[in-house]
């Protein structure tokens, strides 16, 4: 289900195509505190937000070779928060000057019967994990520092084990298509986090 | 003669404009140093120096330009020296030279350096000539060697102090971890214990009742036998052939499909053979 590069398509009506600009890096557990302190200084002044999320990735296998992927996320520590459904397209390649990974992004909040609905539609859960960490914001930029936990028994979010000794750091912006100046701002912010964390554009296809 | 005069005029004009630029940048630099010295940063000073150096360079280029006649061949002779104020001169020099008199002329029309400076320079040249070519070469080489040694020492010191200071907390991130985490979040690498990532769909090879059929063709069997469209759309048979052997997720669904098919086994085989060809092509 590959769409043509969204940034080249004209906006003909309906919803605006939102793109997610993404930079990723990681930080070892023992350096987490210094990173949090630095982020508290650099980012918008707000109470430090922690979160525990359970994310499930659903696949719909069609006649095409590549399955359709949807990500369902729910909060484990905030009762009453809606479920979150997200579609992420393929990263747009091409512009080497663009400093961040750009991909089409559609987000929506849903009610709690999301998994049942997706199963009825024909999706099957591919994998799931628990993310536990901190959330920071600077303007439109969102910085998330979280640890990925593997779920040992499917469906049981209590029984988890950490995937690695590092925290994943993601700097992301969701903006309308075509605003590449956003990636320059992201790169400038990423410079300020060096040498603690190296935020860079990581192509997931390279790691398959 | 006419051409040379014109060239002289033109080159003089160019020189004049270059010198005026240089004067302006020098003036602004001096102003900056005098008035903004408490706010001045080293990069700003460097910028001014760079500007001056650039302008001197262009001045040099103008002088070396092929269309510029040799100024060396021209001689400037003062024709009239008077101790009176000269308004014209004042205007032209922007008030710096009010009088064209005996004190002003030696400084402004100077072509050689000061007598004392000239003496010193002559002394130095005679000293240099006295040493001799070989000794001079040796001295040059030793100077170069000492300079490079010093540079090496400085660089090593800098590197060592940097790494020594940072080594305890240098490893704040692990690139391998980064890749592992990104892969996990992007497509679930390492997250699903009970199923390898990127596995195939619901096909299960070696279905009962199709003993002679190849493992790859078993997928085709399902394609053929699923009369009603099932929930799990079978994937491309090419993909299934490559991934035969993966345990399926919903085997029960497949069995019901097979049971519902009411075709004669021989007919099934024949139709499978027909179906295989387009895929193999």
C-alpha cells in the first residue's frame, strides 16, 4: 500500500496531509538523569510528565506484498484516557538535505473497543510492547525518552522485561506536508543534546 | 601615449576606490574597538580582521592587474610648497591635510622607508649574506623541525586532556542499542517471542487430503478451494512458496475452508496444475 510521496501531492480538499518528522537516538540508563536535567532546561517549562503506554501493532495482509500497519496505543497509568490509533506511512526518501525522517502520519483517538474492531476488520496483532518514560515539549517539538519493555505473555502487561539497557529518545514534530524548515529547527535542537545523545535520521528499512 | 594615460587614470580610480573601502573598514574597526570594547567578542574582532585582509588582497590584485601600468615608473614631484591653508586640499583629503608644506610632503610623498629603518634593513641583509647558503639552509631546516615538534606536542596534549576528561562519561549512548530499539519500535524486531518477526500469513503447508501436492502448491490449494472470500485473504503464492513452513495463526479457519470445498480430488489436482503455471511464469 505505497502512496506517492505526499509532499508532492496538491491539497485538493478534505483533510490536510500531516507528516511526522522524526529524529531518534538512545541514551544509556546511567546517563538518563543528566539527559532529563538537560531536557528540563531546554524544553518548555512544565511539570515533568511520565507515561506508561501499551502499544499494539496490527497488520492487515492484503493481496499486495506489504501489509497495512496500524498502531494502537493505550495509556496504562492514566485511566479514562482514550485509545490512540496511528497510521505511519513509508519514510519519504530523496532529499538528502532534509535532516529528519519524514513520513505520512494520521492520528485519531478512539474508544476502548479498538482491538475488537480491528480484529473484526481483519487485522491481526503482529507485536506489542510497553513504553515507559518521560515526555517533554518545546513549541511544536515533542521529545520522548522511554524504555521499551517486551511483553512475555501476550496480553499481560504486568509481566514485562526491558529490551535493552538504553532508553530510546525520539524528537518528533507533526506538521502539515511541505514544511521542511521544521527539520532545520529539529536539527538545531538535536545539536544542543550532543554529546549526551546523538539524534539522527535512522532508516528502519536498513535495520530489517 | 593616450592609451597609457587612460590606463593610468582608470587604474588610479580603481586604486582610489579600494583604498577608500579599506579606510572605511579600518575606521569602523577602530570605532568598534574604542566604543564597544566591553561587548566585543573575539569572533567579531576576527571578522574585522578578515574583512581588512580581504580588502588588502583585492588591493594587491588591482595593483598586479595587467592593465595597471607600473606605478614605479611614475614620479610625483611637488611643484609648489606653501605654508598657507589650502581649502581645495582640505576638501579632497576630508580635512586631514590642511597645508601642503615642508612637514607634510616628506611623509606623504615618501617612497623609501625611514633612514633608521633602512639602516637596519641593510644590516640584516649583510648579516644574512655573511652566513652562507649552506648554513642558512641548515638553520631553516632546524627551525621547521622545532616548529613541527612543538605543534605535535600541543596537539597531543590537547587530545589527551580532552579524552582524559571525557572518558569516564564518554559512553552516554550505545549505537547498537539505538539500532535495536529503533528496529523494535519500527517493526517489532526482538519483541515477539512466540513468532519471528515478519512472518507470513495464515497458510499452513501439508494440508490433509492433499498428500501428493507440493508444499508450495498447498497455498494454491487454499486459493482455489476458498469459495467464499475468507477473512484471511491468502497472500501471493510466490510469497507463500518462499515462506512455507511458518506456523499459521488461524489454522482452524483454513480447515473449515477445506471442508466446505466439494470438489472431486482429481478435478482438484487438474485445476491446481492449471493454476500453478501462471504463478510460475
